C-alpha cells in the first residue's frame, strides 16, 4: 500500500443494540463515541441497526413466501401462458 493515502485501519466495536450483541474488529470507520471493552481497553463504537444476531436469515426466523400463489395471481392478472 502507498503510504499516506489510506485511512487509518484500527480496532472498532460494532454494536447491534436491538439484539444486545457487539463484536470487536478492525475497520477504517471511526466514531466519536467510545466503549470499554472486555479486555479493559477503550475502543470507538459504531451502532448498527442490524447484524448477524438480529437478521432473519441468520436467526432462522425468515418467512417463506407463497411463490405459487403469486405466480397464479400474476397469470390471472396478465393472461398467463397460452
């Protein structure tokens, strides 16, 4: 990498408040807010609306859509195959 053109890459805590889940990783994102982490250090914290702890795909609460009913409705409305 060329020196002086990239943003600083440092440890940051991403926190999903809805699920009460937080994880420490490295990122170029920064924040003015900080949090005391489990290792005793203070890191910048970024609050996110959704993470793997609250996303329906990862939690197994995803709904199955009625695709057959949608196709039939589309065919009724627009004429279907002839």
